[in-house]
C-alpha cells in the first residue's frame, strides 16, 4: 500500500515509483475510505465486479439449462407412465422407493 506515513516520501513520489497516476491513488483511497464508513455503519451491500457479474450470468444460464432438461425429462416420464396405465400416485410411489 502506498503511504507516506512510514517516511517513504510523498504520495506523488510513491505513485511515480509504482507507475500509477496520483489521481488514481486518491480515487482509490477515497473509495476505500467510503466503503469502510459504510461497512462500519452496517451497510454490507456492494456493487458486483464485472467478473462476478459475468460468472453469475454463466451460472444462471447453466442452471436454467438444467431446469429445462429436468422439466422435459419429467414430462416425458409422466407421458410414458400414463401410456403404461400408471397413475400419478403410482409414479410418486415408484419415485420414493
């Protein structure tokens, strides 16, 4: 972490050494402090990062596909059992066995 508290020089010198813009340092610092204040006040919600959003969308898509597959399989099994003369109660009994 960049800090001049340890006698390492000014923030501007540290930013130059680390290759970041001073304005970027101050925006990160402000964001960090504001987030800390919110967390201390009990606000634990935060914005998701782009990577998190992408991962959640992929997971959601995969889960929707699984639900669709299971729904189709369930309908097929019900149709097959009804053609064989099985009732819904018998299907439940077979599933529980």
